[in-house]
C-alpha cells in the first residue's frame, strides 16, 4: 500500500481468529496512503463447529470464502468500479 494511489480500495479479508489476534494490520497503512479501507469476514478453513476459534498456538488457520463473503467482496469491488470514469475502448 506504500505506493498505492490515494482512493485505491483495500479489502482486508480475515476470520474470527485473525480478528482476535492481529486484526486491522492494514488499516494504518491504508490511512497513510489515503486508500479506501473495508473489511470482510470469512470462515475459518477446516473448522466445522460454528463459533469455534482455534488459538494461534495451533497456527494461523486458512480462510474459507463462502457465498456471503464472496457476495460482499464483489459488492465492494462493484461499488468501487462504479465510481471510476468509463475507459475508452481499444481501437
């Protein structure tokens, strides 16, 4: 984000595990770069019981991006693209 253009969209995708242990690492960088910052919560990969959050001592678990998270990410990108000027078509 150091070289991002002001107004660039930054989407931090995480889980309950990252929320509890390191959430918001990208917010200060996005702020300094004057980027737009948003967050999306996804499921923890490999965790079958809802609400279960493995401790970091077990290692950082992966992310499973389900349908709700996918819709949210696409909505954020669509909103960001809607605000851009139309590109001239290539000849």
